[in-house]
C-alpha cells in the first residue's frame, strides 16, 4: 500500500477515537449539568414565595430591602 493511504487510514482511526472520547465527555458534562439543574430547582422550590411587601405605613413602602 501507498504510505499516504496508510496515513489517511491512521488519521481516520485517530479521529474516530477522538470523537468517541469527546462524546463520552459531553455525556458526562450533560449529566453533571442536569444534576446541578435539578438541585437548583429543588432549592428554588424550597424557598417558596417571596414575602409580601408592605403597602401601608411609613416602613417598607418606599424601598424594597428584601434580599
């Protein structure tokens, strides 16, 4: 065989391996991000509704200081 054909086959095999590794890493990253999203959803659900702001009186009606 011609050496250029051997080189082409070698590069193609290396690219297949690289793509397989990239797909595995992307899958792991997606699982990690999905897990973090689930944790954030649970945290936000546990917080519940924000406290009601004052609508009458001199305290709490001019400036929202809820943090």
